[in-house]
């Protein structure tokens, strides 16, 4: 449970800051900052719970995490220059950390319920990208998982290794998080992308 709670805190803080970053770029007011931050931090878990049959109301039992997110977002709004630093453009750093932490957490959640590998992969993808997807739609942006660089595909890694029970110790799980974060940052920095088919020319 300590690993679960650690990933929850890391993912919540990272995605809350990611939502704040987008809100500040779009020049939203304080309420807009809170809305985007909370949606980014908790939206993925809500979508995951809906699709794997867990009551969404369980999210409201995470009172401590809501408090942490609220405090982080308030700090970021009051001191934006201290939060605006990102390793790469447009808050990719915060989003990558949230992607890694929540994708592993989602896979752990599915595995703890005794669900099959396919559910672990889906839970990893939904928990890791769901909040950011809703955030981008509300902000009128193209969702990150539809961008050119590889994004949602990296969540397959924790979905498989955790879903199959290959890696279980706290250190191993944190290494998986680090791997997803590193691969996501590299895909942006080096422009890695999945193969795509160009549209055929009309005759």
C-alpha cells in the first residue's frame, strides 16, 4: 500500500501542476486553474473506474489527495514563476511524471482486483491519460495522446509488466515509472513517433 499511496501522491501533484500550467497558458482565472487542475489529477481515475466497474464515488474518499492538489494548485497560482520551469515545452515534464506514476498505479489497481492482462493495460492507459485528455478538450487543445510524439503507447509497458506480475517490489515499480517518464521525454525531445499511413493521392 505504501507504493500505491506514493504513486497516488506523485501522480496527483504532477497532473495538478500540469493542469495549472495549461490554465495559466490559456490565461484562466483562479477558478479555471482549480477546475483544470482537479480534472487533470482525478479525471483519469474516474474514467478508469467507470470502465472497470468500480463506483466513481470511491474518488471522493481520497480527501487527503484533494487537499494536496488544492494546496499545490494554490501555490502554483500565487507563485507561477516558481512552477513555470519545465524540462521541455508546454508542461511536458509534469505531464510525463503523471503519465508514469498513474499508468503504473492503474495497472496495480486492475491487478489487485484480479482482472486479466487486457484490463491492466486498459487501466494503465486510462489512468495515465484520461485526466490529461479531458483537460485538453476543455482547454480547446488537441489531446496529447493524439499528438505526433509517442504518448499513450508508453502506458502499455506498465500495463504488461505489472499485469503479468513480472515486477512487484517498490523499487521495481518506481523504476517502471522512471522508464515511462524518460521514454516520454525522449519521444518529445527526439521527435519519436509511431508509423502512420499517408493519405493516398486522389486520381
